[in-house]
């Protein structure tokens, strides 16, 4: 099992004719993701060759959803057009499907655009946004699996650990370390590094709590905002499985944006120290050393009786 | 992106937000002319730098390091005062709580007409990450550090939120005005000011507007006595006019250059140069260095779309740093191939010369080919495959902790 996606997910690629879109659509199809089509305004009627298939291109999301019955869409369009692309996907999924999953990979979307997009999605129940500025979501299967995003698929394997992260390559690092202690993943979700975004830690924890195959979760936060603190508080009351946490940026200076738009300590708030303290208070197993995330997972599993050693 | 107070006040004026008359000056002579033209008797002479805490800052001579004057914002009641203050400020180094000990050389002044103050308030608009919309924050305690107010008397801070689709409701706005204890006529003035500020915030894609102090004058008008505006750079594409407001002397030259190549660079205090792909992994790499007893010299994220040119530039930028005693490269290959990064490192080191020990950690796509390329080169390099080994190795090769 997995959360939100599985090998039956039918996926559209918005921006499929762009270089990023074509490249990643091919990689996703290679892994086993069921790519059913793409959208590029003005290029409807064309088709794009992917490994093992040729998929149709549509002018709009509503045409694409009607024609293919897709239930997920991944966005690779440039930042200035991405907010519009998310809104269009939300309207199409809401109007035609009663819901759907939108994954926005694009980095650099204007914050006020995201404020409007998030408010728009809140009014369309059933529509879930992951991102923006994220690596996407992946659920490894027995042979290949479902990957909607840009992560290197080959580092993953099917297993029982859920992973949630605000970062891209640091998620891969966490995946590699869980693999290093012999554990695979149910689903890995990159929620993205922007200040205003769709799905958050708590949404993911809630879904992992309900997923019978997920037996433990690794949560990777970073400096800025209070999402980690809120997730810790929620988990303390509602999450029953072993939870392991790390927060990047303990050494970051205040007032400086550390790459991600959301990774900034402002007004003395959002420090790694506060987040680690909130994790500890909630009984979350913390790894202060990012090279020891795998070890922390292992000891949490042993303590919970889920592994011998 | 930040702008100066005088630029922010020009935006306020255009948007119908009350400010005092004022003139931007770059010399003592201009300051004196400004004093004459304002005809106000009492004026404020204000240092223009991007950092806050100017009023309590200190001015030093950049050559001798001697203290020249206390306070980067002065009230002048005569032409002579203006001359004194302006010459003590211009060309001197202003050190405030926010500039750090290095301070900032002041080359811009703002001369502003005096104001009859009945009370000082605080007002700010900013993105509230938790509510995912614009927060309006107001306080009866103006002119002091808002973080201090939040600590000592949080009940003095009042909040309202903009609806991203509807804007702000009148009732909430007047409720906010009432919580500040304003009289009816001052409430009207406050409401108009907040409506105009909200419009400015949205139309110009701001990330923060802070007015500290916002003052109520004796005739119950609300006036922005200070103005701090920063813009969301992700929206630069729809605001080409911003380029003219940009003061590059306020920004770190190396950070600007890195940004032009799609790199994120932040200067730090240590002696270990870092080159990493991904912001989270770059922060984690700094954290590991510190945990193993070292000190990172920089944060450098080469980003997801890095190519040969940007990686070579990134490596060159790190090599420029004279404090360096070692370099740690940490790449988790996904779309970026480790062997490509290896070749960039070899090339850049050949061009510039590599005078310090280098530790490279490759994981992910083409890690074996990458390590092989480095080992076969004539570079003095330690290759490792895990983050823990990387932290241990870099601190060892520079001969233990940096401090």
C-alpha cells in the first residue's frame, strides 16, 4: 500500500512538450508510472513518444481529464505560468472528477500567486496539491512503481517506511540511509521548500497513520516557519507509529535565505533548535546529525519491536 | 529584495499613504538645500542603509575606526545641526544591531520635515506562513523593537488577515483600529492607510512592509514616519521598474554574482568551503561539518538545473575565498551526474589552482564513474561515499577543528 498514489494512478504531465517535461515524462514512464497524456496550450493534437508508448497532447486540462480519466497531474511549466497551471488542474479535477492530485515541481512561483492558488484549492474539496518547489511523490513497487516527480527512482525500494520532507536532495539522502539499514519505503513525499504550499506534514502524517503498510515515518524539516512544531504537536496526540525527525539548518545564520524561499530564520523564529525541542517534546526520535538518520530509524524500529537488531 | 526608506516613501506617496515631506540627498550641500526648501525648522536627518536599528547605531570613520557620532537618525533644529549631522553621517560607517560589526558605509541621506507626534504605533504587513495569507500586525507600542514587544507584552499586538480573494472586510479593519484605542477620526485615517497599504502590498508583490513608528499627529492623522519595504523576488518578472530601485552596494558582490549563475550562496564565518546540490542537503552538510568539529565558510547550493558552466563558476567562487583551509563537495546525483561534477572540479582546479585539501562525497547517479575520474586525475582529493565519512574526512584533512 501507499498514500495518495499507486500503480493504478493515471498521470498527466503539464508542460509535457518542454525539455524538462519530456525528459521527466520519459523517466516516469520508464519506472512504470502510467502517463496517459500531457497538456501544452497551443499544441493539442500532437503526441509525445515515451518509452513503450506514445501519449496525446491536449490544449487544456479539462480536455485532457475528460479524454483520459486521469486522476493526477504533474506540473513542469515555468514559474510565471505555474500558478495558472495549478488553478486549471484544480478546476478540471474538481469539475470532472470530484478531485485529483496535483504535483507542482516548479520552483520560484511568486508568493502572492501561491496565496491565491491555495485559497482556490481550499474551496475545491477532493483536490490535493503537493508542492510547489518539490521533488514530487514516489511509491516503489515490486518492479518499478509509481513516481510522479524528479527524484532518482533507482535509489528507492518497496518497504514499510514513509518519508516526508521539505527538501529535495536531502530526501534522497534520507532514502539512501533507510536503504543502508535495510528498509524500503511505502511512499516518499516532498512537500517543498516554499513558504506557502499545498500538502503539509500533518496531511502526510494523517495519511501514513491510516496506511496499514507504513510502520514508521521519517520526517525531514528545515529552518523557517513553524510547520515542524505544529506537526510535532499533532503527532503527539494522533500518531501511533514510530516517528523519526531531523531538521536541517542548525548552523544557518538568522535573516539569511538558505536557498529555499521558506528556509529563513526571521524575528528569532523558526530555528532548528526550537524544532528539535518540539520533536523531543512529542516523543519523536531525533537525529541531530543528518548522517545518522538511518541509525535513528533503526533504533526506533528495534525499540518498537519491529526489528530484532 | 530590500529598498531604502526614501524609495519606500516615494511608493507610499504614490499610493496615498501619508508621509512627511522629504528629500533624498547624497552630499552635505544637498542636505542644506533640502533643509532650506523644506522650510520646516525641525527636520530629521536619516542615514539610508538597508539594515534596521539605525537610530541606535554608531558612526565610525572607515579609515581610523574612531567613533564619529552616536545615532544614525538625528533631529536637527537648525541649519548648523544639519551640516554637522550630514557630515558625520555621509561617507562614514554605520554599525547597527543588524549590520554586524563590519557596518555599512552611508552614501545616502534622507532629510525629512519634522512631525508633531501625539503617539507612536507599529504597523506591518507580511506573509503569514501558517494562515497562508497576508497578515496585518499592529501595536500600540511603536518606536521599539517589535520582537521585544512580542516577548514582554504580547497583548499589545493586534492582528487581522487579508482574504486573498476578497481583500479585507471593513468590520475587521475597524475592529483592528479600535483595539489600538484610536478615536473615531483617527480610526478613519488608520483604515484608509491600511487599505492603501494592502493595495500597495499586493500590486507590487511585496514580501513585507513595516512602519515603525506609525504616528498619530495632534490632529488625529496617521503618518508613516518610517518605511521598510521588501519585495518578493519571484515576482520580478512582472515588475521591471524594480531594477532602478536596486542598490547593489547594499548587496554582497559574491552573492549577486552567484545568483546570476543560478547558484545560492551565503557567506559564513568558517574555513571549510562547501559545494552541494540542493538547499536542504547544503544546510545538512554545514550541520555535519559543525558536528564533526569544523566551521563552514559558506552555504552554496548549485540548484537542480546546474550545468557544467554553473558548477565550474561555483567551484571558482569557493576557491576565491582567502580563509579557506579545505573544501567539501557533497553531491547526491539525481538529474545531476556525479561524473559531470567530477570533470567540472578537475577543470576548475586546473584553471585556478587548488591550494587546499579537497574532500568529495558522491552518491547517486554515476557515483562510481565520478569517483574514478577524480582518483585518476592528478588532484589531491579524498573521495568518500557517505555523509558521515565526508564530515569526518574534511575535519581530519584540515588538521582538526577550525577554532
